C-alpha cells in the first residue's frame, strides 16, 4: 500500500511545480551509445566517461550499451533496419564505406572545428574520410606484431625468428618441449582472416591485386597458406586451430603454454595484470619477401537518423579530452590516435609500445571497398576449410578468389 504522506508530498510537489513555486524537472535528452567491447575494462571505462559528462551536463543522459565485437555488425545492421539505430557507435573502420554509401553514417565536418580536428594524428584520420567527407573519427588504433615467450625459447634452445624459415625451425624445437604449443594459430571467429594476412603480406602477396581482383589465387597466397597447414599437420600449433578464437590464443600465451603468438598491443596490459612473471618480447613478423604488419583503426560514427546529434557531438568532444584518451589507450593497450597522448613518455619510451609502433611505416590496412565484410568472411571460411583438410590450399584459394571477384563484380 502506498504511504499517504509520500503520496501527498508527491502531489504537493507536482502542484507547486505546476504553479511555478518549485522548478519543474529539467527535460533530459538521451544519447544512445553502442560500445564495442575490447576487454572487460571497456564498459566500465565508457560508463565512467558518461558519468563525468552527465555531472557537467545534467540535461543529457548517455545510455551505454556494450556489445561484443563478434556480434556488433549484425546488431547494428538489425537496429538500422528496424529504425532503432543508436545515436553514436564504435565500429570497425572497414564497415564505414558500406554505412556511408547506405546513408547510415552522418558526415561530421560541420561539427568538426579546426581546433578539435588538429588533436588527431593525420594517419589515423585518413581512413574515416570518404569522398572528401569525414564520416567518422578514429577511436582506437593498433599495429600487430609477434610475441615470443622468452623462457620457452631459451628452454628449447631456439632463437626468436626473423624469417619464416627460421620461424618454422624454431617452432620444431618449441614443439618438442612438454606441454608446449609452438605457435598459437587462430582459426575461429573475428580476425581469423587477419592471421592469414600476416603471412600473406610478408610472403609478398596482397589482399587485392593491382587490377582490383582478389590476390588469394597468387603464388604468394598459396605459399602463405601452405606454411600454416604444414605447421598444423606437423603438430607445431595447438590442436584444432578452428576451435580457437583470438582470446583463446591470448589465454594460452598468458598461461605460458605457447611459444609464439601474433597479436596487438591490447594483450600487453592483460599480461601485466594476469601474468606479471611472464617473460616476453615484442618483435616484427617473420619476413619472407617483404616486411609488413596489419594497421587497424576503429571509428566513432554518428548515425544519420539520430535526433540528438548536437548532444551526441558534445559528448564525443568530451570523450576525446586528453585525460580520457590517455586512460583509454593505456588501459586497453592501444596506440594513440591523438597528438598529445602520443607525446607521452609511455608511448615514446616504453619498449612494448615501441615494438608495435615500429611497424607503422610499413603497415598495411584492410582495403576500403564495398562489401568488405562479405569478402573477409569468404577468406575466413576458406582458411578454416584448409586448416581442417576439407580442401587443398590450392583448390580453396582459387575458389575463394573466384567468389571474391564475383562479389566485387569483376
């Protein structure tokens, strides 16, 4: 039963408010923000930013929803189709062209002041510019590298490799150690294709040829895929790579069970927090015919059908303040996308960060082309079939290239 005093007090307050004696509740604008989950820290961090913003802007409510990367694109696609898209979201930059061409992304040039724009590093701003319009802002950046477990290498009498031939020989020594997998090979879910690109690029191949057709039917692609399959067959990887996500591979490395993994900077804070006694080293990928690493950016995008664009942009500017960017980049293990944070000692002198940043001069990015996710999915499925022995590397890659060319209309 309702307490009579509380009821009358509520009615009195409402009546007084109606007659102007008590301020009526301030109208509140809600900004829906879909956050991609990088780690267990991501949601709490952005909620902290939202709380701080709301303390200064009590008329704006930031509604945070954290969504795993593996389901994010499907979730956003469904929301857009259903007319319930968020106001802003973190997305994979590789999705931006499709969102822009569909009219889903809001150009932000009219909101972007020269002062705010100057805070960003130009290299990371470039992927968000489509047809001369800024369709999003870089929110996270990384380059990939090789991590080796120094203790396991020492026990195996192996030297950290500089070439793929050395990598293969070192892996044979590591695999001879008890309870040790030489190479953690990802074969499941997001970025299974990226694990292949590391080998493809360093063997001298590319995702697309100069004429725009798929590069998966090239001799370099065949050499790259054949190496991975050979290592699986010879027991130089963990069993059944198609059962292992990137997080599974990371966990094996943190547990000291894997000699070598290919990874990005966000693994470093995880190691320091969960496996502080692990001795590791950040090194470039093995070379074949070329040096290469994978450069990746994610984007903060505003949706065109948002009815709270001014409020959403106000929050975006707040979230890009140096104090928040420093905390985000250091907490998640990303390379900075803003100039002031990039100038901090942590990012200029820390050997781990330097190990990843060293690859930026020869970094390759996923191509900004239509239907990229569909094309990447073809590569993922093909590599899984090759790893499982369902097709030969030659047959699988040729079929994948033909399917990709069909998707591209070539």
